[in-house]
C-alpha cells in the first residue's frame, strides 16, 4: 500500500478544514447551492419520522454542553445547520441575526456546528451572541467533513423530505428567510 496515496487526500482535507475564515468584508450571497449527492439510507429513525436519513445525518456528536446529539434526529424535520468558528469575524457579524432568525422560526430546528477551536471558546461565543439553539462541538471536524464544509461560515438546509442543500458563505437575513421558506 502506498502511504503517500493514503495520506495525501487526508492532508488536503485537513488543510481545507483549517483554512482561514472566508471573510471578504461584505455579505454577498453565494451564487451556488450544492445539492447533496449522498443517497439516503434507511434506519429505525427514518421509519419513525417517515423520512429517509441521508448519510450526512448518520452521526452522533457532543454539544458544547456535553449532551449527545444524533444527526438522525433531524431527518424529516426542517433544519438549518450553521457551520461557524468562534474566531471568524464574519461568523461574529452574522451570529446575532442568525439567533434572531432562529427565534422567529420556532417550527424550524437550528443547530450550530462549531469547529476549529476549543469548547470554552465555543461556549463564550454562543453566550455573547445570544445563540439559544443546540450547538455541536465539532472539535475534530468530522461533521464539517460529512457535509463537505471547508470554510466558515456555511449552511446546510434540510427539508422535511430530508433533502440536504449546502450553501457556502454568509447569507443576508432576506436570503436566509428565502432558504427557510424553500424547505417546504
């Protein structure tokens, strides 16, 4: 087995994961949305929710409060995953707006997916910006990798049919509301 062939993709993924904040100084809306190419699979949760569980949602993680979080629990639920880091200026600028939007849509599950820092910094961030929804402490970047997220901020929108759309970059309040409306 060639070790270089094995390690090269892993190193490339790690490099992308720790890439700097995608702060361009403005809040331009990304022009592309990437649909999930991963086919759904079946599980007990899918049968209970009457919705397939996409491979991206087949994970367990720990929240910043130490609770276990099951990605499969989001299948069949309109959900917004927000990928962020505590030190990212763009994430800091949009955090209050995202927290307010989450409060305005009680029928949509919001979940933060924080990475690239330690848990105390993640806790401080959610406290400072009034983020009340669950936040995953993705300290090893495994959840980011599942969704193909390589830079923050980014979003994953999960429809009630468990379709997953990834939107890299920041979104304005109006664009976030439009993405939520499209969840069905």
